[in-house]
C-alpha cells in the first residue's frame, strides 16, 4: 500500500512545477490536476522537509479548484496573498521595435547599479509585495537561470536616465518558452506610456536573442497598467491563479 501511494505522489509531482530558491519554494502549474489530486498532493507536500523547513512557500491554485483546496491551505498556515493573471503570445515579426530605449545588461553595468534601479522599480508596485528583498531576488535569478543570468539583467535608459528593468529569459526546462523574470518602471517614469515600448523590446529580445517562439507573462489581477500593457502588445489571457503564501 505504501509503495503504491509513493508512486502516486511521484506521478502527481511530475505533473506540476516546483521552483526552489535559496529562501523560497513556489509550486506552479496545478491546473493539470483534478481537485482531489491537488488535495492529496498538498497533504503529501506538507509532510516533506523541504516544505516544512522553508522560509517562504508559495502555491498557485488555478481558478478551477473549489474552496476545499483553499480551506486545506489555510489549515496548514497559508494565507491568500494575491491573484495572478497569466497571458500568452506567439512571438512573430509583430514584436519588432523601432527606436526603442537604450538597454544595458550586467556585462555593461555594475551589479550595484542594476540592483539600485531594480529596487527603485519595485517601489509602489501594484502587485502584492514580495517577501524577497533585492539581494534575495538576485540570488534567485542566478540560481534559476544559471551562469548566463547576466544577459537577462537589463536596465533601460531614456535620454541617459534609467527608467526601468527587464529580465527576459528562457524558462528553465524548456527550449522555446520566453519569460520575463521581472519587469518594472521606476515610479517617476510611470504613466508616460513607456511600459508598452519597453515590454515590446523585452519580447523582441526573447525572440531574437533567446530564440523563444512564445511568451508567457504573469501579473497581479490588481495591476491594471501591466494588464493593459499585455493587451496592447497582443497577449491573450490563458489562466488565473490564487497565490497562497506561508511564511515561517
């Protein structure tokens, strides 16, 4: 009986995605599971040491699941942190940009300058606040993306002044799925129509430099400017997830 149950848990684990950082674990892609399967998997995971001992655990629960899943997570110390909207776009020649912003990555920038602009761009975000600070974010990027992470850490400049950060990359474990680890405009440059162009540039980099064939993006359901940017740049909503968070 125990062997059968263990095999069942392994099968369920293979159908989701677990992202492990230095101080966090995020469980994604739950939509492929049935309601009872997710309940069984959560119950199993709560007994695993890498979950029990982790400082920050996030579980993305697809909108199709019923309240029983929510109640189980709350019983295990989780709180509803945010609701995320996920979008998709096929990357074709429509991503081509004329006269974009000047972009510099970590091969041209100091780490201190990049972190300064990244920290500034995180201020006043309409997404739910992250439990990670800038140093934690950078360690997570390096851990997830590997030795080539520097070409994914990009600051955008307009007339010589930094306006924001983009972090395009190929999703680990895939060869053609483009993602943007972080996208942000610094506060005094928001509301000026710069987000649409900068996002277009990020998509172009994914297509031309990273050879991505499609893009998956995600933002909080309250981040209306980012949702508008997605819409303006031809992205289609494919799913919504509740984000449950547990902090030790």
